[in-house]
């Protein structure tokens, strides 16, 4: 079994992630642009075929400004 996770941003640019470990229940999606709406779809794939997909639309947070310690 594997899980397909296609992700599209508000401009329609798509990325695709796959999880091949059937016991894995969490995935971190990295390198997303700040303040951008993404559509994330999750679908299980087995030898019997593809399962139902579930979709989520969410917006990433604004970029955080890097701060550096101040020494006096």
C-alpha cells in the first residue's frame, strides 16, 4: 500500500509526495511558500486500486523574520 499526496498551490503548480510505509500515519510537507493557499489531497493506493481521496485547502502562515541574539 502507498499513499499519494498531490499538492497544488493557488497558481496551479503541483507537487506530489508518496508514502510507501503502510504504518506511517504522519507526513511533514516542507518547502511551502509563506502566505500561500494550498490544496492538499490524500489517497491510498493498493493492489486493489485507489481508495477515496480526501481534500483540504489551507493557507500557510506568513514568513517569520529571522532574529538573532543581541549581545551587550
